[in-house]
């Protein structure tokens, strides 16, 4: 069968929100602080009498193989969804008094949507919900959530900085597990979930379908028939298993603070842009980096308006470059050094 890549409009960096090798880390620390790897490529030939055509062929094939290897080598730096879930269980084992893994529902392809609950034993303190990985291609978002979880748990051993004395946390590292996994083994710039995404037409699989989960919430919802659109919101609010799982989990335990984390439009967003014809944007500076600040419309509108959560924000992580793949999936060492620390601050 043929694989048909999306024929949608070109991606825009102003639009936030997007058989490879999978990560095999020796321990779970590598998922939070993964090690770099290197490429060895040796071309050896003993034949000297080659035609120009054969030489060109060898150079072309070698170049293609090298590009593919580099691409896969870059992807292997980021954890797969199964690696992330394994890390959550390691956290719950290492911090048995404070952390517990909870599956809040299923994805359209049947994967568990895993969250982690972090609190002092039997705590009734104010709840902070954090949701990462709604958009498949934004690999820095789940990475940042793992970093947050690690830091929150580490503060439990520090009397002065113990966040669990003031809050409890529920964190979803990857709210779109099917899309995230597909972006690593299929089309890297895939953004939506995987609804109806493997429909065969005349022997061709169309991988451009799916729903933008961030726009599948009822507040400010509008729809259209262009399922190929990268921001297609679905036929109706909560049409997707993933958004219904989030809805039910939030309704069962309404937070006082909500934070959605996306990559990488470099902005701190507030709710209800859909109510304004022109949304005013200001600038916020963090560690000498300028972040746009102002209203936008997405999941947080529902949290703010329907659930009554006043302290509701979406953080668009720092952007390191403009090129599509690097924009959403920068080198992981660069992300750890320049993106994740600013998100925590």
C-alpha cells in the first residue's frame, strides 16, 4: 500500500496549537536526561573502475541513507509514549507516598491515557491540573511535563521548597498518545489525533485526517467540513475519546489552577480570545526571552468558563528556530538547556 502524506495547507509557525527506532534507555533517568549519540558512517570500496553513473548512484544512495539515519537518530532522542508511561510508573515506585499513576481513559486507537497524581498522603489541598501533549508533533511538551513531575517530587524532600505543602497535582504528560506515537514512527509533523486516519481510498492510505483535540472543547467551538485542515475541530464538541477522558477527569476533580503546555510559539496565553475581534497581545520577559502574552482560544476556555477556574493559562514553550521540524522537535540537548528550565521558572 502507498502512504499518502497530508495535502493540507502549509503549516504556520503562528499557528500553535503539529518504521523509526524507539528509545531504549538503560534506565528511566535517560528519559529525563537522555544521553547523546553519535553517527559512524564508513564508505569503503576497493573498486576503482566505476562508471560515472554508478558513482552518482552510490553517492545518491549513501546520501539518502545518511539523511534517514540522521533523522531517525534525532527522533530516538525523545522518549516514545511507552517510555513515558514506564517513567510515570518508576516515579510512583520511587515516591510511593506521594505519586500514583491513574489512567483517565482510552485513545481512539485503544491506548491508555495515563496521568500521575502527586500529593501528600490524604491531602485535600488546592489542585493544579497540567496537560501536555495535546498536539502530536510538539515533542517538547511531554518532555517538559516529565521535568515538572521530577522537580515537584524532588521538592517533597526539601522542607523549604516543598510544593506539596501548598498544592496537589494531576499531570497528563501525553493527552494525545496515538498522535504522539505516529509522529515518531510515521509523519513527524502530524498534529491531530488519529480518528479515521487510516481510511483506504483506491489503495492509498490517507494519513491527513484526525481532529485537533485542543479545539474539540465546547467554549468558542466552531466547525467546518475540511477534515484535512490541521486545525479541524471535529464534528461537535467532545466528539473524541481523548477530550471526553479529559472532561470526565476534570469534572471529577476541578482544579484551582490549570496549565496547558504546548510547543513552541513562545507565549503565555490567557482565555477567551474568541470573544474579542482583536486580541491585545503584550510582552512578558523571562530570562531575557520575550514571550507574547494575551488571550487565545482552546481547551483552557472550557476550563475557565464552564468549570469556573479563574487561574487558567496555556504556556507555549520557547522557540529555538523557525524550520518546521526544529521548531517543534529541536535537538533534545538544546531543549533541556534552553526550553525546559525557562518553563519551570
